[in-house]
């Protein structure tokens, strides 16, 4: 049986078991064990334990639980409310100003959370009730938070970019820098769409009560500049993490440790929203999420090692590179493939399962792996807001259970098209992604 046939069998089996409801990590581990029995033989069984250890014996992985911990700290504090309040004082009088403020706040919060669901939950709890109070439509209110949350996996530091860097062995620092300009451009695209959609609805800053009318007053310049002091701690924290990383003072894991310690101190001293009960809850939540991600890392690495042992990625790369078709057509099909996976599987699993297989194809066609990491991440963003398994959709539904799920999905769909436009833009002009990391590193 040929290697590509084996690859198809393994891929179909993995997807079928995941869709059947088995946890992703266990599904990948089960497929790996069965594939070893069927296609490799008993002489290689010892590699299962050996590569399980090797997959976790990587200092860079320490950054994942630390960034998850840091994001959880801010998600459970008053920090997200402070961000939203500062953004609103500057942008609230624009049509759709509250929704635009939630996107801006999400972009800033993303820079210290690294997680899309954490960003959507933290900002959504502050923003959506205020938007509903001021008569925003369900689609605009929820769509802004759902889309703004996706920035959590693109704006550095991002857990997904860390996983991609580990999976394909490229510089995590370069990936972080490469995500800055795309993150700013997507924030701008989302904000422009909110402005247009609100103008079309002609209801963006209308209010439904006297209380609402009081809230949309004109803020003085003194109040606006004073509100900036609320986000200075975030900026200082981001500068501390990324500055230590890019200056070569710290590795990503050490930078994450710095960020986690500073975040905890910031929430205790500045925001005064931490107690022992909340801290224990944060630790338990972070441990659960980190364990889930790291188990996916382990079993994805095992499956990838097995497929490499069977020469599946190499033969697939040689086949595609040898085809007499344009590399751009191949890239389109790769993007479609990633978008389809994103409908059913979370970003971390997709990155770890597919990146090692796709990398030989991408580099063989002459594409930059750093650039592809950003494009792949934007594909994952689209999956986070697309049914049936769009995680951010369920996060927002949990915040506002009274809003119909159909309205949340309707509000998210325009942002899916904006993400596709961004992919096309970065494909036509790859320098938008690669210019800054090439300049700084």
C-alpha cells in the first residue's frame, strides 16, 4: 500500500473519530496506536513512549501554560472593563462607536491574553450589555465581540503562533512580530465594517432610555486623556514581554513568565480585583486548559512522527510540487482545506496536525514559512466564528443567552468575508506580513 493511500486512511480515520465526539487528544493518540499496529509493526512500539516524552521535553512549551495563566488573570479582573471604557471615551460618539470600542479593546486585550475565547469572554461581558442598553442590533453587538475575539490568536503573544513555531521549527519571535501589522489591519477592517453597517442600520448611537442618553455624552479632552492612564499598565506589560523577547534578554517561555508575574501583581495592586478564591479558580482553569493543549501537542507530534516515518508528508510534497499547475492554485486549495477543517476542529489541533505536513509543500513552492504561519492563523480565526463549531459563537451565546443563536451567526458572517479578504491581501502583498520581522530580526 502506497504512503499517500496510508495518509488518506489515517486522515479520514482521525477526522471521523474526532467528529464522533472523542476528545481530540485521545482521538489522535488512538489513531496513532492503531496505525502503528497496522502499518509499522511491534518493533516500533517503543517509539510511542519515547516520542511522548520528547514531544513534551521542549522548554518553549512552557510559554503556553504561562500565557494561558496570564490571560486568565486579566479575564477575571476589572482590566477588560477599563480597556473598554477608555476606548469608548474616544470613539463612543462615532456611529457604532461602542462596537468599534469593543474591537479596539479586544485588540489591546489580545496582546496580553493570547487566547481568542478569553478575549471574547472578557470584552463581551463588558461591551454587549452596554450596546444592548443603547439599542444596538443583536447582529452588530454580538458580531463585533465575536470578531474582536479572533484577534486573540493573531496579535502577539499568541498561543497558536507559539504552537506553529514549535510544530515547524521557525522563530517564535519572528512570528510574533509578523502578527503585529496584520492584527492592526484586521482591527481597522473590522472597525470600518461596523461603521458602515451601523450607518446602514441608522441606529448606532440611538438610545432607548434616559440612562442611555446620559452615557453617550460628549467627553472632555481631559476625561479622554485621563482614560488613557487605564491602559498604560497594559502597554507597559506588553513592552516588558515583547521588549525582553526581541532584545534577546529572554526566550518566549521566560518572557511569558515575566508577563505572568507582572500581570498578577498588576491585578492585585492596580485593579484590586484578586482574592485567594479567585486565584485558586484561575489556577485550576489555567491548568485544565493547559493540559488540554499540551495533550494535543503530544499526540499530534506522535501522529506527525508516525506519518513522517511512513514518508507521507515527503511524498505528498513531491507529488504536489511535481504537478504542472500554478502554485497559486495549490495555495487556494490549501486555504480551502484549512477553512473546512476550521468548521469542525479548534485552531490548536489544526495547527499541530497539518502544519508539519503542509510545510514541505509551502517551502517547496517558494513561500515563506513565517508568512504562511500568519495566513494559516487567519484561517483559524475564520473557523472560530463559523458554525457549526465556532468556539467564539458559543462563548458569546453564554454571555447573552437571550439573543438567538441565529442573530449571533448572522452578525459573524461579514467578518468571515473580511478575514478572507485579508488572506487575499496578504497573499498578493506578502511584504505586509514579512517586512517588519525582516526589518527587526
